[in-house]
C-alpha cells in the first residue's frame, strides 16, 4: 500500500524504461490524479496526499464491496 511521501518508480531496467517511454509517447500527456505528483523525467511519481472516494475514476459500487468482504 502506498502512503503519503512514498515514491513510485518503475523497475530500474532499460527494457522497462523503454516500454514506459513508448507508452507515454503513444498515449500522449498522462492524466495524473491530484494526489500524485508525476516526474516524467525520472519516470516516477510521489504520493502527496491520501486519495479520497471522489478521486477514484473508475465506477465502483461500494455496497457490493462491503457485501463481498462481509462473507
């Protein structure tokens, strides 16, 4: 689990770096969540805040998660 202050990086291997750079070039400017600070030069991101429920960009049905976890 990532916490505030953590730095998220990719594997320090040239094939990994090439893959990420190619993806960035293909997809264009990345959309970064407001709780992350992206460093494209270093191919890293810093967690600057704890994400809230409103920060989740994918559709999630909270009640289904609660029901599943309560089994």
